[in-house]
């Protein structure tokens, strides 16, 4: 509006949707976490730095809860939080901030005037993002899911969370970080695979190997198992929506046959099993493991 490209009456019309006060998007644009986060930055001004799941989203992590609000770290300001916006007053060191250009590429902070003027954004670094999510996500499992996702996408060691914590002694939520890091695994392929692993570990079963390769000497390729107890030739797979479709079903059938032919026992579970029937998963693997010892 300040540029004279749209009027107040036009913004009140049918072609625009209000995201935050004085912040609108064109009707028809899906207001997902990315759009909400960019709108939040526009709302709070250039001093803001995207954090939490907003930072993760801009870093390419696709694991945020469906209801995740936009989150921005700001200096002391008169701006107030809204239903879909969390404002945090926190101190960020230079190493805690990444500058991303409009294409999502990292740029030196020395270029921020130019980059911010051409659609770039500032986000918390992967290490700081994982640290914030690990201490703020409700529940241990969700914290591990967050750290796994950031570590996998951004190729960082989960232990980097503890390095950040060492610079913020006394911060809220850091007491559980050693346990979160102990349970985390950067190889985890998806949030639901992490949740499946947590079902087993928190039930007291041995910690499975993540993304275990099984070599196929005939095809000269490797089949990767989501989770495995290699010494017992037990594989555990999460079957998500990506396994639907005729072509995928045929590939999965061939894959399953090759694994069984190689002497593996495969346990396959769905989202329904992980979220609503974890006791059956634990029972299945509890029965399976003793027979192999």
C-alpha cells in the first residue's frame, strides 16, 4: 500500500486475504507455514529473524506440525503476538543467524542490506533451530522428531544442539536436551520413522539401526531398511502415503521378496499403527527378538 500499488479499499475487497494486521496475500494463495512465516516478517519488520518451525521450513525441513504458527525472534517492540504468530524476545549471536536469498541460498551476513531488499530473509541457523525446537516442542518424542528432521535435512550432527546449549546456560528447557540428543539420529528418513523408532526405544527394546543397507549380490544394489536389528535379520518399515500407487506397490513387492529371500523377517507398520496401536508394535518385536537370541 505504501508503494501505491494497492488501496485500502482494494485490500478489504474479495481479492485479498488478511494474514496479520496490515499484511495480506492474494486470494487463492495457500496460506501454509512458509507463507505465514514470510507474512510474519513483513508484519514485524526487517529486525525480525525467523525461528522455530518457521526457520526450519525456510531451511527446507518438511516436518512441521500442521498447526505450527509462524515464529519470529524480535528485539523489544510494540508488536504483539497473534493466533498464528509467536514473537520471541531473545538474544541471537552472529553465528546463530543465517541469511537466505530469495532462492533459499545462504549468503554472507555482510550482504544483508542487499539480500533483504531483494526478497531475502534471516533465519536461525540449523544448529540454533534444532536447539530451540528441542527445548520447546511439547513432549520428548516431538523434540526428537524435530532434531532428527533438522539434522537430516541440514546435514548437522544432533550433538550440535548441546554446543548451542553450552552458550545459553540456564535457558528454559535445556535440562532435557542431553536425552533428546541421545535419542536423535540424523539418518532418520521422516518424522513417522522417528516416531516408530521411539515406540521401540521408549518401550525398552534395543535401539534399532537406522537406514540399514542390505546388499543384493544378484542385482548388485542395496535395499535400505528404515529400521533394523541386523544381527537378528529383522527389518522394520514405515509404510506412508508415498507407498501408494501401482508402480510403488510393485516395487515394494519385489523389494519385500528380495529381503525375505535373503533371510530377513520384515515388519511393516502404518501411521495408524504408530499413532494408535504402538502396543501391538512393541508386542510384535518383543516376540520376535527373543526367538533370535
